[in-house]
C-alpha cells in the first residue's frame, strides 16, 4: 500500500517540489493551499507523471475551524497520514521594526506560527491513534539568526524552531518523529510574495550568486523520511554554497 504525505503550501516552491519528490517515490499525496486552480494543475501533473493518487485540500491554514473540518473530513483511507510537511508560510515586507505593518505582522504570525500549530495538532492526533508518523516543519535560516529588517518573519521562524522541539518532546511516547528543515535562500515565489508582486525587487534577492532550488530542499525533506524508524533527523540547515549565513553571500559582483 502506498504511504501518504500531506503537504501544506503545495501550490508553489518548496511544497510543490516536495509533492513531486514524494510522488516520484510512490507516496499518495494530499496537496493543500489556497489557490484552487494551482492545486488542480499540480494534482493533474502528479497523477500523470507518477500514477499516484492525489487528494486536493483547498485550505487556508490561518482558519482553525477550516483546518479542523478539513482534516476530520478527510475520507477514512486518506486519514492514514504517514508524513506531514508543514511548509505553508510567507514573509511580508522587509521593514525596520518601527516602520512595520501591523497587518503584515498578523498575517505572518497567523500563517507561519498559528497555521502550523492548527495543522500540526489535527494531524498529530491522527498519527497518535495509529502510533506512527513523521512531522516535518519547514523552518529557515531566519529561525536560527535575526537579520536587519527581518524582525517579525524571523520571530515566526524562531517559533517554528521552538515548536519543533516542543512537538518532539510531547510526541516522544507516541512513535512520531519530528524534524525541522531550515533552508537559506531558495528561489521560489517567496520574494515575490514578500515584495508584494514587485518582480524586479524579488529577482534581485537571487542575483549574482547561485541560490538553492526548491528541488534541493525536497531532496533533504524526502531523505529525512527514508531512515529506519528508530532514527530521526532532528534539524537540518541547508544553505546555498554561496551563502554563509543570513546576510553573507559570495556574490560575483
Ligand atoms: P512560495 O511563496 O513559493 O510558497 C509558499 C506556499 O505557502 C504556497 O504554496 C502558498 O499557497 C502557501 N501558503 C501561504 N499562505 C498560506 C495560507 N494562509 N494557507 C495555506 N497555504 C498558504 O515560497 P516557498 O516555497 O519559498 O515557501 C515555503 C516555506 O519555506 C515557507 O514556510 C517559507 O517561510 C520557507 N522558507 C523559504 C525560503 C526561501 O528562501 N524561499 C527559505 C527558508 C524557508 P497558496 O498561496 O496557494 O495558499
Ligand atoms: C527565507 C530565508 O533569510 O531570506 O526564510 O528570510 S530569508
């Protein structure tokens, strides 16, 4: 029987690449996100390329009632989730703290922290009832360091770092593995979202050095699920070779 992975934020970037990686390895995939058309496109591709089953979960992780209903409303056979990838997340703006937008703060906190908690709890309880499962949280180098103007985004990723450690302790007796994968710069729609559609500004983030691809991150995420049950990868920081820390890059110009 195929294993099942649930991926939040599977409509682009790291989540989409992970959906391909798991599907290529014969997982049936629950893809979720807010953009329905994208979900349908990704779902159709996964089925066609890998011949696996796909379940589409249109979901805004910020809405706790929607999350509860979506997870409890999964068809019984799709409730046997082996791997949860808590990936949905975003940065909005790059502003000094004193000039930050309260609305942007709310969205980042609601998505990156509270959304991860809501989905994590709902799926962890399904896993507990089976005595088996693996939760992988996407953190960030911004969860290990704070960089200028990264203030609230960085705080949300520090929270992911802390929640991952807390989950690992609390789920210890339930046979559930908990892993964090914390990337440096990955070229995705992340900066386009952060800069609210400003393509030129977004492109500049990845200029003059070689960033990670979402597929690089997917390799690590998938690898962490391939170890035998008694072994767990707690935490991985994956960076571009051209990036030493959050602010230090080897740029060609
Ligand atoms: P993308 O913008 O390409 O993907 C973000 C995904 O999150 C989309 O699928 C989006 O789906 C989903 N998402 C955002 N808000 C919500 C929401 N409220 N409910 C459900 N889904 C949501 O960026 P990345 O792939 O780069 O980002 C994925 C994760 O990786 C994030 O947690 C990010 O913080 C983290 N990260 C990214 C790095 C980078 O440099 N790119 C580095 C380190 C970590 P939709 O819009 O359809 O809802
Ligand atoms: C995304 C990486 O450092 O650009 O989490 O904020 S960073």
